[in-house]
């Protein structure tokens, strides 16, 4: 990690790493293997920035909610190794159809990231090595139901249950991370019954209680989504008459593990 930081500092003027706490992203990166077919995936620029800043070539990245493979494709492009987990077998199969997992250090597991079984498999894949960066992009509670699996976080029966399930994922993720290493939680908030629910801050508090040191809160702002669909005026009308503000941002909570 020291070599990576030395290189970044030596060539800081030409670095592509973003250093502001507000990431204004004009549009999703659709290059390479990235695809927007899966409604729950996040923009590739997020894992790319995290991987560039907190890992070096050959390091291992862990994603317990790998989904359609955004983090995996960025890890492959940047020559990092990765262990990714998802509860939906079809999503893992989709990633495998795009990546030669036998030759490039990308390893995938089908399973529930809140269970010990998944982490036993992850530890077997790691051997003596440990994870340098974990990127967690969980469902935003029940905004989108991603599967019919009762253990899917998006099917949690209540907000406390959602937070408890996430907490179990976090415990197991921390157990396979190096010292020191970094962990990022990417999540937005939601409305429920006319009330803003700050999911991100709840999960941030969970991570802090586990001893992770909060290093930064980055706000990601996605421009133009509604404008591109010709719905900007409609959404402004809905916001004004519905007594709420429009969601345009997500949070990226960045933690350091020092224990």
C-alpha cells in the first residue's frame, strides 16, 4: 500500500483519482463489459475510484453484493483480484459468461453473504492472503425486490431486520480483511409514508460501532437522469405538490480497519 501511495503522491498532478467529497457524475460509464440491464447496479466510476485509491495491482477486493458484476469488471480492468458473492445464481452465471474466472483472479460464490458458509469458502479462496478493500452496495431495504429468496436483504420484513442482516454481512466481511485495509458502503436513502428514511446514516452507525474508523463521507450526484427521459418538469411538479425533495444523491461511506 505504501508503494501505491508513494506513486500517487509523486504523480499527483496527473492522477485520475478524485479527491473531493462531492462526485458529480454526468453519466454512467458504459464501456467494456458494463451493462445497465440490472436495475440495482451502481455506476462503474464508484468502484473504479475506490479500487484506484485503496489498492495496488494484485490486491484482493471483496464484494458481498456483486450483483451484475460492476466491481468485478473494474477489478479485472485494473488488474486486481476479486472475490464476489451474490444470492442470485443467475447473476453469478451472467458474470461468468463475461469473465474467464479461471485465469484472472476473479472468484465468484453463490450464497447468502450473512452466513458463515460463504465466508468459509472465501477464506479457502484467500489462503494466507487477506482482503485489502471491501465494497458493499446493498439493496436499499425494500425499494426494489431483487428476488424471491427470503434471505435477500431486499426482502427483510422490517427496517430493524434489514439493519441486523446487514450487520451480519459486515461482521463476516471484516473477518477476512487485512490490517490495515479499507471498506466502503455505498447506499442511498428512501421515503416511507411521507418521511425521509436515512438508511445510509443507520448503516454508517453500525460500521462505527464495530470499530471501523470513518475516513470520509462522499456524496455522489448523478446528473441528467430525469432530463434524459424528458421527465424533469414532471418530477419538479411532483416534488412541489408532494412536499418532498427529489433524490439525486447517494452516499459513499469510507472506513479504515486498523484492528
